[in-house]
C-alpha cells in the first residue's frame, strides 16, 4: 500500500467507522420493520459517508501517488488507472 500520512489515514478510518455505524443502524431498522422513509434517510447517510470517504481517498491518491507517478514519467498509465475507476462507477 502506498504511503499515506497518518492524519489522512485516521480521517479515512474515522469516516468508515461512522458509515459502518450508520449501516448497522439500517440493518437494525429493516429487522425492526421501521418505516421505509426512515430507513431510506438512514441509508442516504451511509451513501453520503462513503462518498465523502471516497473523495478523501481520491484526493490523497492524486496528491501523493499520482503526483509521484507523473514525476517518474508514468503520466498516461496513471491517468488511465484513475479513469478506469470512474468508468466502473457508471
């Protein structure tokens, strides 16, 4: 795994733990047959948390790994790698 400053890694782990807690709440809500709209709102919190975490990971990757790869002459390969991630999202 690439080097990641401790504070960034801690931020990522913190966000993932929050998302995990929200997801566990969704599971409990479904088991308890909670009103669908309430479940959907909680599920949106999970999605939002994961999206924010993904953005943080992407930002770190661009600032560290991509910048390093570009200086080593691997610009095209690195850009293709990042673009492949976004193509899979669609």
